[in-house]
């Protein structure tokens, strides 16, 4: 029996989290896992050889370890130290269908070293300013997107040097957080059309460096940073660790777990049935919209009314399936932006509103999902 004092699980967890955070904000977390795996497999190969294992047994971990070692060295050279050839400017997509554009948009994990062109930067700043005008917002609280050009340390992105910082009032307003997601997503979609890559960043952004860069543009007594969006041109040189993350994040919940046919969020909606079928790919682009940790915390419930011509879609109620005060409402705002964009593309008239219980004729329950906003058919 060992006399060593066991390390409390809480302390161990805190230590590992501190190490992860340090690696994250020093820019090494994107690269080290492949180096760690390389070392482990090579050590296993060395031990197997020392124990006299056959060449075939030794060869398996040796080949795997060598592969990870190659990726580690290659990723360090191209990603960490920037030793890579100049890449072509991405192509703009001016004529792409709105639904294809929303599906084409992907979170960018690696950016080229070239800065945005003056035309692209000025256009994005203009869109950000116009999209946060009071008449464009759901709520009454002002939000804004501050452009900064600085090599912030962010996870899991590499090479990003230009950002929008989404700022809402310090006094919490859920509607303001929803407006951040909705307004910034519309800028993101236009950036995609221009050939500019983007990446939403929540907990992976180092706020200390952001505040230092913003300087007097940020008032700690009045302002609160909601999230950051990296901007730039996509690079094909992506560390293997980030490629694995991207492949995992390509998974999505089925539509039957996201859309419901009545306001209690119990009956799955059939997007092929009347009167829901007219919305076509609107369901799909919400299903594939980005969210923090790919959690997909948004739900939508259709509300119908009976007319002389049959069942008619009256509205869609959008709600959060978690109690998150920031990530869930940002994700819901992104859904709203995609839904609006889809409806506009299909020529379906309607508007977003925040309805009270009397207008909805539904008593808010304590359980999740919890109502946030509605798209009301015109």
C-alpha cells in the first residue's frame, strides 16, 4: 500500500483545467495533442522492442507514432511558424442561392496571413454598423460590433488577426444577447458571399488581450463582451487536431428533435406536411446553424390556425432548451437570422416579434424549452 497522499479529484481537475487554459492562450493547444500521441506510441514501440516483441508487433505503434510525429512537425511548421506557400484569394459567391450560401458557410479554423482588403474590411464594418441600428433590433438595448486588428490568442483558431467584438450592455438583457447572434450572423452570411471566412468564438477568446486592444472603446462600467468573430481568408493548412474537431462538429440533431408541430414542443414536426412544407429548406439551414460547442440549444414550435381554406401557419415560436444566459440566446439569434433569410428568399412574408402569454395564448411553463421570440406570418 502506498503512503502517498491522494490528490483530491477537484484539485486534479482544477490543475488540468489550468494547464489546458494556459496552453490554449499561449497558442499551443492546437498542436500539442498530436505530439503527445506521437510520444506515447513511440514509447510503446520502444518498450515492445525492449521486451523482445516481434517486428510486426513493434511496427504497429511505430508507424502510428511516426505518423503523429509527422503531423506534429508539419502542423508546427505551417501553422505555428507560418512556413507555408502563399495561397490564392478565395472566390466570392455573388450569385449563390441564399440556402446554398448558408449551407456553404463553415467555421474557419485556419486563416491565411494576408489581411482583409480595404474593400472587404470597409464593407464588413459598414454592414456591422447598419445591422446594429436600433430599427434593426428586436430589443431596446443597443449592441455594437467593434472591429479590431490584432493577433489575439484564440482557441481553436490559428492565424486570425482581424475580429469583430460583440458588445452588449453590462446590465443583462436576454433580448440584447439574441440580437447579437441575429445581427452578427447576417454580417457573417454577407462575409461568406464576399469570400471572407469567419469563426464564432465564445469561451475560446482571451478577454484580457481584447480589452487591451479595445482601449477606450470599451467601458467596463457599461459594456459586456458577448463573443468574438474572427475574420479573414481561409487557409487549407489546418492542424490535424482541428480537422478532427471539425469532423465531430459536422454532426447535427435530426429535424424531429428541433422542430415541433404544436406550442408545447412535444409533437415532432413533419416538414413535408401541410402547412409546413412551404418553408422548404428553412428547417435545414437552422438545423445546420452554428452554436457554441455545437450544442444546438434552440427549438422551434409551429402554431397553426383554422381558416375557411384549411389549416394555416400562424407563427413559429423559438425557444431555448438550456438555461444558458449567453450561449443559448446567441445560438437562438443565429437561428432567427437564418430563418429570416430563408423566408425572404422564398418570398414568405412575416416578421419577428416577442409576444407575451396573452398574445401567444400559451401559459409559460417552468420546464424547458423556454420561449424567447416568434416569427409571425403576415
